C-alpha cells in the first residue's frame, strides 16, 4: 500500500508544478501585453513611419538641375 500513497504524492506534486508553470506563463503573457500597449519611450506603436506627413518630399529625392 505504500506505493499507492507514494504515487498519489508524486501525482499531486506534478499537478502543482503544472499549475505553477501555467501561472508563470499567464503572468509573462500579461506583462508582455502591457509592455506592448504602453511603450516606454513614448513612440507610437506603428513605429517611425507614423510620424511622416503625407505629401512631403524627402530631401534626398529632391529633383536636381
């Protein structure tokens, strides 16, 4: 009968580790989601292209005479 008790204890420990791992994954997912929503440097989430005005000509491509 000792093996039954031991098996049960082993199974309970395995389930506990599984729950802890799932909790860590959920916390990490939440932290990543929060970090993406609130960028630290204040830049727009779309990147540098969002700051370019429509209809402007970059100085590099100005026509040369």
